């Protein structure tokens, strides 16, 4: 009778486990195991797949919750059906998103490039592409006996099949810059989703550049990324976790971690250590040199096989370049490619051969010299720009010179052809010169931030905190000051006999004083809140009924913040009115006595606390079926701010009106309620929106200040979407990224050089 181990698995005889059937030279054993190992699932009274697969069965214990004695029930966990259903919806959304992105990136236009790779352990020691890899015995999952290597060599169309050969489902993909790592990851995600069955992990691409392994565990970071990029993922399950966290914990996500080399240099070793500590299936992409340096002297990523992408040959690029160009250019391409074949050691041929070795540069050649070739000075299809130029060693004496030429020519070429997305109307065209400047600012912004993700709510944060605080304070104070000034004029006209001139003078002075106090106060709050979760957008909507409610730390913080800040600002208003207005002859006699002076801060503090508490309580997650793009998240945040204005109007009006009934007549209380409600909506509501919401920061910096200074366009979202259609940017969930890190670095260098007058960074 075989024993059952502590983890629930029944050991095989001679210490071997079930994976002993895998392996063998050439990886045949890996595919055999895949055919015979099914997925065992049981829910309720239904069994999916084979219940038991073994040569011998010892003791078999099946837990039936319905048969457990009363009082022995397990502690509640998240509803497996809820999490599983969310995973299925996530799979559909991920498939839809990456199919759309594949079309945008024109990866099949005119055809897929034959990206190839070789298994890492086949590369000889001392070769520049050599990277370390863990032991095959550990990759097979049987450390106590010798295991044959797997033959993982292949090309792009075989990536899913190759990945499934790996027993641990852990793979490292290395290659030089532009070698096709990201495209391979995208193709792997789509191929796995095409054959995925319910219950299997959902493959999804995550850009690693924003991960700080010292601040977040891999699991926590993955959950946060899912919550940010997919609606409904921050809904809370019955055990208090988010849907995203539950999906990660149950390994219903297969992370394709793109860009290990984009992690901050000082954190890469820590990141590799943490990745090795996990046992979850994953795919990791990295530049070869970076991964080799970090993994030197270690087992590299533990229990992971590794492949290294190989350079393309001119013969592999030939059909792609010819079919991507006008038919009239075919003879020229044939001449160029023949030159590479016949004279491979000539300087011109050697340089161009090296350039055409990476898919990135091949696609740039297609864009610059292809169907809609154009020059940097505005002429379309200039007969002087031909593929023959690439053999001119006087202009391009090195490989780097050709690559810089292609990178410099790409944006002008992209903005002289219409977007190719068939499912949308062509948006407004921007001139190449303006687009180059705006894209340069965005690239420089990312360069300063150290990550690849262009998050709309962070635009402008490369400005100094002092400059940002000044802009936010100015707009918040202006909105409140104007509202107060306008609101005071009719009050003094109706309630006093001082006349129109007095009402206008007093309204202007009060508006100036209150606007100054309000702007300084909210500037202080913004400075304290900058960089916290408070200014990050959440995929939520305002709902009074239904949906999960957040009554935790965020709710408490907003309530306390609103009460304290509201009371403090109101006290400052009272002091300014009572100390500064009488000497100026602007006391209208409506301020009341000490009781009214004490009541005002309490009323405003209570109102602000209730208003922020209500907005936090009313925020509910958006259904996971709804896509979250930058525009979706921005639109929802704007709608939330409008809802906040209504809440401020209602709460301030009711609290002020009801509070004044103890000292005023009913008519006077109604008037006060209306005045406070209107001023609360347009003054406090807009001030709060500018200061403590992602949409407010977006408006103040990206929609007002940066366009005014010429660093960004006025229609920024339209510009970003247009750049995606032109294949300059790509969209990943709620964020944008540059098509490639090389392009981002190039544009950032050109922008910085134009700003300082120095030579562009390389």
C-alpha cells in the first residue's frame, strides 16, 4: 500500500515521481507526457477529466464537504466559481486586446518574419550569445536521476509547441535589442489562447520595467498590474482579496515577463533571485548581455529552460522587404540583396547584413524604404531615396550609422502616411516636425522616470514637484476664488443695502483672499499626496446601489482628510474675513458673532468629511467584461469627478442649510443652503478634483500647462491613439509604450539635445 505524502502526492516507486515519464533526447518524452497527463478537476458532483491516473493506487481520500460533521466546516475562501469566471473573461479580453495590437503593429504586413532561436546549452562557451541555464534534471522535475536535454530549437510559428515541451513551463528568451523578443511573447500569448481550455492559466504580457522587487513581491506586482489594466480585477472576493490577487494566487495567470533588462540596473539581481524563488510557470525575456551578466555564477532562473534568438539572414528578409515595397522598387531590392550575397565581406554589404539581422531594423527598413517611402524634408516617394542608398558607405560607413538613419527617418515616414487601422476613421494628422517634438518629450519623460509605461496620470510628473504644486495651487485657487467672488455679489446685493459697487468690490477681495487660502492649502495637500495611491486612477465608477463597497483604509483616510482639511481651511477663511475686511471697509455685517464664527469651521469640516466619505463609499469596480484602455480609464475618471461635484453640492448645501436652522429663519437657511451648495460644487469640488484626483492632475498638467508650453498637443489622447495606429507607440492595457526601447532612447536623446544644444545621446 503506497503512502500519501504531506503535500497530497503519491510517490512513484524508486523515488521517482510522475514526471519520470517525460524527457529523453530531442524532447520526445515531453510531448508524450503532454498527451497522457490530463487535468483533474472536481466541482460538486461532476468530475472533469480522469479522476486518478496511476500504475498503482494506494490510499485514496476524497474530501466531500457535504459529508463533514457539523461544526467542522473549513474557513470561507474566495468563491472558486467567481474567480474562475473572472479568469475566463480575462482570457477573452486578453485575446481580443493582443489580436488588435498585432494588427496595429503590422506584424503580418506583408508576412511574419521567420524569427528563429536555438537552445541555450547548445551555444559553445565563450560565444557572445552564451547564457547560463539551470540543470536539465531540475527542468524535468527529477533531481535524483540523469535526464536528457530537450531540443527546443524552432521558429516563431512553433513557439507554443516548444513551450509545452518544458515540464516546468518556465522559459527564458534572450536576444539582442530588436531581435523579436516582444513579438515572440505576443505570438506565444495568442497561440496559447487559441488552444486554451477552461481552467488553464491565462497568458498575459507584463512589462517588467516598472517592477521594483524590493518594494513588491512578484505576485503582488502582478495583481496590481492586472487591477490597473483590466476592469473588475480590483473587486473584492469573500475572503477580502481582490479578484486579481486570487487569480495570481491560484496560478490562473501565466505571466510573460517582457524586458528583464529594463528593470533598474541595481535591482536586476534581486529580481532574478525573487523570480527563482517562485515555482509558477512563466516566460522571461531579456537582452542577452544583461541576463548573462546578472546570472553569471548562478543557476540562472531556476527550473527554467532557455533559448537565444538568432540573427536573421538576408535570404530570410528578402521576401518580406520586396513584398513590403512598391513593385517598381523590386529590381532595386534584388540588386541590394544580390550584393549582400555576392560580396558579403565588402564594407557596405557587411554593415547592411548586420542591420538586417534584427526584426526591428528590417521592419524599419520596410517603413522607411517601403510602400510609402518619404524623405525628411516633406517630399513623398522621392526618387532619390531608394534601397540602393543603404549601400552608400560615404553616408553610412558603419552599422550604427545605418541604424541611426533608420531611427531618425522613421517618425517622419510614419507621419506622412495614413493610419492603417481599418476599424477606425482616420484621426487628425499632425505634422512630422510637431510629432517629433511631442514624441521626444514623452520619450524624455519615460527616460527620466526609468520605466517603459507611459501612464497618462503621470504625464508632467517629470516636472519638479515645486513646479507641479504651483500649477495645481494656481488652478485650484483660481476655481475657488472665481466661484466665491461671483457667489458673494448677489448675496450682498440681496441681504445688504450697500449697493452694486460695494458688492463687486467685496466680492473681488473675498474671492482673492479665499482663493489664495484655498490654493495654498490644497497645494500643501497635493505636495503631501504626490506619489501616493491617492493620485492613481482606479477602474471604478460611482454607484449608489449594488457593487462591492470599499469601507477600509481608503475610506477612513478620505473621511479624516476631508474633516481636518475642511475645518482648517474654513478657520482660515473666518480669520481672513474678520481681520482683513473691516480695515478695508468691506465688512457687510453678515458674518454674525462668535457662535457663527465657531459654527462655520465645524460645518465645513463635517461637510468635507461626509463628501469624501460618500465618494469613497460610492466607488465600485467596473465589470471585468469591459475593456480598460487609456481613453476608457480617463473617461471614467472624468465621470467620477463630475459625480464628486454633485456630491459636494448636495452635502455642503444640506449641512449648511440644516445647521443654520438653529440660528436663522427658514428662508435664510434655504438661501444659505443654495449658496453653499453652488460654491461647494464649483469651488471645493473643482479644487478637490484638481488636487486629489488623477483626472485633475491630468487636466492641470497634460491638458493645460504642457500644451501651453508647446511640449504636448492639445488633443493628447487622440495623438497617442494616432501614434499607435502609425506603429510608433503600442498600447498595453491602460498605458502606452514606445514601439521599441531603441526608438524611445533615440527620441529622448534628440529631444534632450535640442533642449540643451548638446549632441544627441546614443
